[in-house]
């Protein structure tokens, strides 16, 4: 295991903090050069810690992704499988709509043509939510052909559609409710 020098750890933390702010303000295309300048380091230092944009985005989003994964684990054995899945989707919606750049990053990951590429954030979300979804399918609360990727795609689409609205999180939840409930009344 390589031990980082104290200044390298400080640089990493400073770069990550600045990157979070820049990505929140400018989305996934936040300028790496601006991040370096604001953090008070050179571009080479940013690239040494984060060899590419994807590595930087994964680092920025990883803590919240871990929280979402932990919440999925807590909800996995719930008695009401539908309510548990919807609670988790609500948490994902809140995060995707409030963390500008995350939804776009997840969408971009699906555009990758490289079958060897596995995005850590997407893989973690899928692994964590799969037991919730399987439980809801067994309970008859969700159609058997629905996948976690389908649900994440719906949430990311909603987050992207509401990203520039004044109250993006509330609007995203309203649209998620429409999606889950359907738009036509039952007869």
C-alpha cells in the first residue's frame, strides 16, 4: 500500500472540494483547469490524482453513492417491497436532481461503446438496488421485465429534464410520481 505524503493528501482533498463546487455549478463538463487554478495546484497535480474526468466524477459522487447503496441495503428486507423500492427511488431522485452533473455522468456512461468499461457509480447502484427490485418483482409490485438500469435511466432522465428549474428536486419528485403512478386513470 502506498502512503501519500501529507501535502498530497491535502491537495487531493482541496481538489475534490473544489471539483464538487465546480461540478455543482457547471455540471460534468466543469473545467479541469479552473478546478486546478481554484484549488491552487497545477493541472498536472489534478491529473496525477484523477487521471481522467471519469475518475474525478466518480470521486465527487462516490460518497453519496455509498449512502444510496447503504440505504438500499437497509430497505432490502422491508415488509412492503413496493414502498421500499419507491423510497429508494425517491432518495436517488433527490440526489440526482440536486447533484448537478451526476445524472449527465450516468447517461454518458451508458453511451460508452467499450464493453470492458464498468462505471463504478453505476455498478454500485445496480448491485445495491437489485435486491430491492427483485423483492418488489416477487411481491408483484413491479413488472418482471423492469431492470435497475431502467429505473436509473428514468430517474436520470427526470433529473436532466428538471435540472434548470427553480425547484428541481420538487419537480423531479412530481415527475417520478407521475411515472410510477402512470398518466392515465385506471378504469
